[in-house]
């Protein structure tokens, strides 16, 4: 399994007039070739900002202030003349990172034809003849399940699902190894979400693609991912393969998320954890474990000591004082 992406202690902060928001607060993960890492969390958890940090798209007044992002072995944060916040422009990558975003209505330029949209990253990267561009566009349309005659149409002539196929074709055009998928189906009709997810899976196995998938929907993440990271207030609080995570979650926040997403079952009484209160303001997050004001298992040390992400079992990590080296702590 070769390593495509290794993020270590990434910190992306926002310097607002009212204070510093640690949107991404020291997270680490690895992504291997041909695999999907799903990052799940509520809005404000920092999951999109994690994606945008990797894409070099952190908006003002945000800045990457620490950590490293090794893509194909090179630290993207070293690339920029010593300025950590400037991730290299995507068009300068020798091997590019591409992205598919949530809203296929706003992510495609309405004034461009489909062939122009798809070939734009391609012609920025390489000098190709018109005939070459044309044949690649045709091939890409076919690969995502669209017809060659779609090339000359405009985005408004397509449905949401078709637009997302166009966005995927565009992302594939530079033959990337890594594609960041930021809520790729959450703006689509429920009836067509599975089609797009299955297309993404097919493309993954055909091209051995790695995906960093950002989603708030647990079912999407479960279906797509080889590994799932759960984010809460800028940190990964639990990480595991989905089969383990969805049956044996350890962190109280993960367990609350999962039980909230399951339909109520009258016969089968689950051990349900109900989340108390709102997500705290990221401007002034609670000390220690940032989940402690909402945690039903809160202990004295939780408001003081920050729990680190540690192995609970093989491939399963959790950041919670209830567990110490894989063993639940008594009391
Ligand atoms: Fe709850 Fe404490 Fe674990 Fe945080 S560290 S999730 S407050 S038990
Ligand atoms: Mg988001």
C-alpha cells in the first residue's frame, strides 16, 4: 500500500477580529493508494477546512500555521518559499490534486461549454493539440457516463447528477492520484446519490484513485471509505475502518453521532447517547477535551487534560480518557 498523502499535526487557524479560531487543530492522517479516507463531522467541525488546506484554498483570514502535508512524499507546505500558508498553486503540481465540490450548480462556470470545462485543467497542465484535447474530452465524457454530444452543451442544460458527472470528468482530466470529494452528493436528489457514489467507486478501482471524502452523512462515509475519521472542533477524535467504527465506536461523540443517525427502533433498545447542548463556539473552545461539556461520561481530568488520539485496537484509534492504551479505564 503506497502512501499518497500524509498529514501531520496540521493546524489551520482563522484570525478574526474577535479572536483566533482553530478550525483545524493539529490533525494527522494517512491516505494510501486506491483507498478512501472519509472525514465525518457536524458543520463547524473543520472537515471542509481540512480539505481546503490540502487544496491550498484556505480562505482569508485563515492560514495554515503548523504541521505538514506530504503529498507523494513532498511537503506541500515547503513548496512556497518558506511561507507555510501558501500551498502551491494546484496548476503547478507535477501530479495534481483535484477536487469535486458539493454544489454542481455553482462549481461549473455557466458561460463555458462542457468541453471547455472539462479540458480547462488539462490545457493548463500540458500543451495539447486541439485534436488531442477533443479526443480526451470524448473519452472522459464516456468514462463518467455521458454522451459525446454533451460536449457542446452548457451546464444549465443538465440535471444535478449530470453536472456532478461533468465535475468528476473535469477532476479526472489531469489524471490525478488524489481527488478531494467535499460533500460530493449532499446537494443531489436522494434518488441519484447512489449512482454518483457508485461511479466514484468504479473510477477508484479503474484508476487506482485515492479519495479524501468529506461528508456529514454517515451512510455515505460508511459506504465509500476504507478508513473513517470523526472530527469534532478541529480534531480527529476517533479513526477506524467503517465496519469497526459503526459497530464498535468508542468515543462518546462518535457513539452519539451514530445513534442520532439511526432510525428509532422500538423493540431493540440501543444504548443511546443523546448529545446535550450545542457545539461550543470555536472562538472559545472548552479546555481539556473539547467535548467535555456535552459528554455523559465526563470525569474530572476531562476539563483539564487534552486526550490524545491513541490506538484502541489495531487500526482503531480514539482520543478519550476513558481508554488508556486500548483498555477502558475503570471508574
Ligand atoms: Fe468524554 Fe472525557 Fe472522553 Fe472527552 S475525554 S469524550 S469528556 S470521557
Ligand atoms: Mg462543509
